[in-house]
């Protein structure tokens, strides 16, 4: 009977966790703060106390990972570089992979531990490796937060352990989540990994240590791509959950959820709401010709205006509606014209309202006309 009762409770729990957000009218969340953001455009689709400052727990590590990936991309270090764990890093409590002082791991392995197992010791070890000390790294965290417009944020440490003044908001978490996922999509290799291992290499020998992802969304939610959980006594239960379906990338953040089940349930409700009501739109492909712009004194009389980059925009699922375009172009150019020179913009409209835009550039270079070409044109016009 006990086994049957336990199985029934498990089934009921799974059903409860998967209740869609639109089962009632609108979204009613018990988490203290929340936000749903389109990852492509940054458009806010839902918010609740989204600018209230609260402790973020290990969701802090989104900024830690962003700075790590930026450091590697800038050539500051390589993923294969060895990192020696300090006594300070190994002393971190909370979630950890039990690194020992003096232990050496690669930057890649430590980053994997942060992304999958939310390891505080690995986060501090990498902070010291990247910036020289955790304090110097935290200065970079706060500076980067300002650059991203995270006005509600102040970091005290690199891992998210409770500390007076260590706080952020749901909106700011969405901002740094968007930056990390858009600039470094390769992080999905770790944020979508359910289980992995590392090998501890110490004076006592080598031992295998298992890693299990703290983010259950990657098991429970279709299209989940990440990103980071967090929980402490002050922060309660937090989560920045990311998912993608049919090109639509969503970021759902909950803060101060009352328990771990609500944290995941309400994140899934936010994501469900987004996927049910919105879709991702794509503009004209890069390189497509949109118009021609007249050129004076050039080897050719015109230059093609082509799309510089395919635009992404957010569409409401209303059915049967297509976007339209209009162009804003320079009326005339004087040679020489450089390939890629900006000529204007293509603007995407739906129901007369702008939903996105992309730059139009010169598809080829146009050199200044030489004397022979000028004389030939004069003769042609005269005849």
C-alpha cells in the first residue's frame, strides 16, 4: 500500500507541475518576482515586481559565466589552461563539487561544474583565475551589470551565497541571461546536459565525481535550453529558465518562489504562456536585393541596396497576417562607394505598426569613373 501511495503521489506531482498557465484567466504566480522576456528582441511579455531587488542565490552565476566566456573569447585564456584551486575557493559551502585546495582542473572542467552542478567552489576558482581575486572579479561583475543596464543589481560575491547587499531583480536577471545565451550559444552544451562527470586529481589520487544538472527543466520541458537555478535561506527558490521552439527564444525568471516545485511550475507556466501567444518572425535574408540607389560619377550608375542582416521580430499569434516592408534610402550617392556602406534601412510593419528593421548596405563597391568612361558617356549622351 505504501508503494502504491508513493507512486500515486508522484503521478499527481508530475500532473501538478505541468498544469498550463492558461488554465485560468491570465497568469497568477506565487513567486515574489517574475518576468517573461523574448530572447530575440528583449521585449517584456509579462512581469510581476520585475524591478524589486532581491537576493538571487546561485542565479548570480549567470554573470560569472558571462564574464568567463567573454574572457575566453577575448583571448585572456584558453579552455585547456590549468587552474589551481585556492584554499578560499575550496572553502565555499552550499552547492559544490568538493574541490580541494591545490587541486588542478582545466578552465573548461570548472566552467562545466558551474553550469551543470552550480558549484560554488568552481565559480570562485574561476573568478580568481580570470581576475586575480574574487574581489577583482566582483568589480568586473558590477561594471558589466552597469553596461547591460542592470540598474537593480549589486554583486558582493561570484557564487551567490547570501551576503548583505548582494541583490538583483527579475528584470536584470533576464538581461544578463539574454546576453549570455545570445552571445555564447555554445554554453547550451552544458546547460542542456543532464549528467556528466569530472575527475578529481589530488595527492590522494584520482577519483571520479558525478555531476547532475540542478535545472530540472531540461528533463521536464520541451525545448528547454537552460539556464540557472538558485536557492538560499534568504533568496528562497529562484530560476532563470530558457527555452526555444520554432525559432522563438524565451527567458522566464522567477524569484523568491515558496518551494522548489513552485519554482519550476511557474517558470513552465511563463514559458507556456509565451509559446502559446507569440511566434518568432524572420525578415528578408542577408544579402537580398531590396532596391537600387543612383550613383553619380561612378563606373556604374546605380548600386544594389541589400539586406545587411536578417532581422528577428516578435509576432502575436493572431493568424493569417503577413508583415510588410517599406524602405528608407539615401536619394543619391557620389562615387566612390564602398561595399557594405550603409545606404538606409528596411522597416517591417504589421497593421501599420513597426515590428522590426534592418540596415541596407551597398552590395558591391562602385569606383569613381575614369576619364575614358566619362568621355564615352559624354559621347553617348551627345549622340
